[in-house]
């Protein structure tokens, strides 16, 4: 009894002196950790720069990177969000192919509104001049912003300067954009003119699909049912025309034949590709057959406005509404997505200085940042790509997207190819497409 009374007296003395009391067997404090989930190492590497710029940042970054190959990322992320606990993501990334699932769809309930993270959303959106399509996609059904990206993925026509000169006598983007657009009628007129000189306008029908999909008025799902937008249905006829008239090399995107056309190693020289800046930086440059002007096709390219506005790709950054460190997460996400200063992530990203000088320049979500940055690329013959990609981001729309786009696009493109190759009638291709969507996604057609 005396021993117990003595212990109580000691505890009271400690409390009166303001000293901490530790339970037996427990650490003084749990480690300060922020869990980041992504499908590439881009965002985790950004956080290394964030820590460098904020020396008082005393959190450990625990990164979980799972590639989207074979559909591995989403199930793992979903399980981590549902399970919660110490290993649940505080910050997680979603790419354009499936981001709507996490902002507006089946997993939207896990995303924290940016305002709940202490971010001054409205004023920063305006100050940074963020392209509206990225905001639309990152806004949940309650009208709250829950995700934004750091890249801008508005699309342009990326074309060969030497071929433009051979056919039209100039490679000036201001002139070339009037040869290929606006609208698809002008584009196919250009295709005929290119063919007459021995050139293909595109590598394959996939190159035109991303623009058609992105520009359509409505998406695949309308009022809970499968909807075939007239612009998307027209892809059947465009794909068949491209093939029947020999306007392309009939390749499929992401195949060796498609890459070969980037270095002029295909059946006939190809004039252009539709895509955003990442297609230039991370695909075409490495497949151009060189690394400096005069080598392969490197330096023989330019960009101009496409026949229709569209975007392709991108990564959105979200926060877990159950994160225990929302204030810190908010600071990080603001730095990545809405900070338009010269010490924000996007300024480094736009100017290729994230990891020191001489890095890859890229288009970013902030128009404000691109306006004060140098987007000139040797690959584009010294052209400043921001002059084209800033307005490209404004032309794009995110209102025609759905969480099942990735799956439905595969079904549609397979059937379009069957029709274009003469293996099916137009009606049969459409009927089979609708049946596949019904059988695999339980979605009836209108």
C-alpha cells in the first residue's frame, strides 16, 4: 500500500512540474509519415524537391508505386482506401483513364475537398489560370474541387516541317493550322494533298481517335445508358476513309510500327501525330532516331492548333478525407497544383529545372506559369510550344468523360478496326460494340 501511494505522489509531482508522462512500453511519439500512392515515380520525386525547399518539413514520405500494367494499381489503391489505418494513403494519384472513378464515381467518397485542406481554391484557380477541363474533371458531384493535375495535356497537331514545306511551301504554324483545320473537312482535304505528294497524314487511325473522343459533345454514358455520340460514330467512317484512300500507314498506336513512323522508317513518310506535350517529350523525341537537330527527324517538327480541341492523358492529385495530416497534405497539394510562383512545382516543371538545369520542359496546368516560362524545344526546331499549348488547354473539354472510358474505348476501337478492314458491316460493328458493353459492364444502350 505504501508503495502504491509513493508511486501516485511521484506522478502528481511530475504532472505539477509539467513533465510528460510515458506509458510503459510506448514510444515518446509515433513517426510523422505521409503516405503517397502513385502509378509512376513522378509525384514522389516532386516531394524530394518540396522537402529541399522546406527545410523545416519533418515528415517522412512513404511512397507506394504500383504500375497500371495489367490493371494492378486501382485494386490495390481501393483496398488501401477502404482498409484505412496507418498505411492508408494521405495523397494519391489517378490518371485521366480512370480519374473520374475517384473524383465523381465509385470511389469518390474517399476524396477530400481541397477547401477542407485549407487551400484557398477560388482565388488560386484564378491566379494560376488553370485550364477549365482539369477543374471539371477534378470536381465531385457536389461541386467541390477534389483533384487537380500539374501537367496540361491539351492536344495539338505535331507535324513535320520538311513535309509541310514540300506540300505547302511553308512550315509556319500559323499557316499550317489553316491547312488542316478547323474541322475535319479541311483535315481530309489536307490528307488528299499530302497523298498526292507521297505522304501519309497520320500513322494510324488511333492518332485521330484521341482528338475525336476528346472533342465529342457527349460521352459514352448519358443518363445511365450507353450513348454513341455522332462525332464518335463518325470515327467509323473516318477510319475507313483513312485506310481505303491510303492516307496513313495503318499502324496501331503504341506498337513498333507506330514508333517507326516517328523516325521516318515506315512504309511512307508521315506528316503528323495528334497529342500533348508529353507525347513529344516522352515518346516522339526518343523515337525520332536522334537527339539533336539533323539526326533522324529530331528538330524537323513543329506544333499547331488541331482541327478540334481535345486533351489526352494527365495525372490528378487527390487527398484522403480521413488523413490525419490534412494541413500538411494541403500545403503539398497546393504547391503541386496551384502555386504559380517561381518556387512552385509547376514553374520548375515547365522550365525543366526540377532536378537542376537542362531537364525536360513540359506544359503545366497553370497558364500563368507558361506565360512567364520558356517553352522553346530543339525537337521543335526552336519553337516555343507554350504559344500553342496554352490555348490548346482552353479548347479542351472534360465534360464528355466517364469512369468506364478506358474499357469502352477498347471495345469501340476494336470494332471500328474490324469495320475499316472490311471484316464487318458498319451495323454489325456497332451492334457488337453495344453487346460487349452490355455483357461486360451491364450497361444497356439508348
